[in-house]
């Protein structure tokens, strides 16, 4: 499986880029949000990729971070969510927004994505709610493929490693909850304060419960 591509953007389309990797051009479909963050033609970029193979079709989908790629994999595991629908959700909310919406069971936020109606939003919130905390805590924020502003002198070979393995860590609810919040972009002080308050309110809460409670405490008021 093609897990990552590093090359030079030759062309940008409305929903994809043509990435030149040592003379071989790969059409990679991306979300609208990812497309806006990629550089222009002639500049270097790196994308984590997911290859979809069907009887009559082969498509590559690209992501800037491991968290975005993993959410794509999880979203497409839900009945009725194909690759294009997943990209629409990630494009509307971003991987951090999807993490918050799923963790909190916020189906209204998921309905902001084009083509996601009330029934599908509820299904996503219900089926994935228990998966969100583990995914958020396992994917490190450093696992990113930021756009390369200049084309590399010697482009890296195509990485054919399997998808990232989300290995469970030892049971440490507080540390895992803080790690998940850090992965969503919250500062250490805010994360620690919210987790501590959540734990004080419910001393027996596990990682998932602490993350949901902390996110509610950190949500903008009003």
C-alpha cells in the first residue's frame, strides 16, 4: 500500500493535486481544507496517502497529518460514508473539529459538512463516540507531513508502510486525556486545568469521560 508520497506539485485541481514523484505523476484527492494548505505548482509537498482499490477504479487520497488520515479511515468504516463523503467532513471541520464533534457526540457540528444529513450525523456520532478518545490520544501532533516550501534535491522514495498502528498505551487516564487535548491544539496549562476540573467532578472517570468533560469546559462560552 502507498502510505506516503513526497514530491513536487505539478498541477492543482478543484479536489486533487498531481504530485510528481521522480518523474511519476500521482493524482491525489484531498479535502478542500487540505487543498488550501498545499503550496502552488512547482513547490514540494508531502502527503500521507490511502489507496482505494476497486474492480474498475484505483484512487489515492491524501492527508497532511496522521490524525487526518486516521479519521478518514475511521469515518469510512461507517455505513454510508464513502471516501468523498469523508473528505467533505474533514474539509468542513478539519481533523481536530471532527475529533471534538465525535468525542462530544455533537451531531449538529457534523451536519455542517456538505451531504451529511441528520440521520448520518447521528449515526457517526453514535458509532464512533467510543473510538474518538483512543484515536486522539494515540496520534502524536508531531506526526505531520507539512508542505515543503522548496522542492527537495533528492525526493524520498514512496513509503509503502502499512497504516499507522494505534497501539494502546498503559492505563493512565489523566496523561492520555491531556495528550488528546494537546493533539487538538490546546496549551498545556489549559489542558491540565480542564482535566483536573473534570477529574475533580468525577474521580472515577476514564480517559474517554475526562476528554469529553474537559472539552465541554474548554468550549467557548456564550
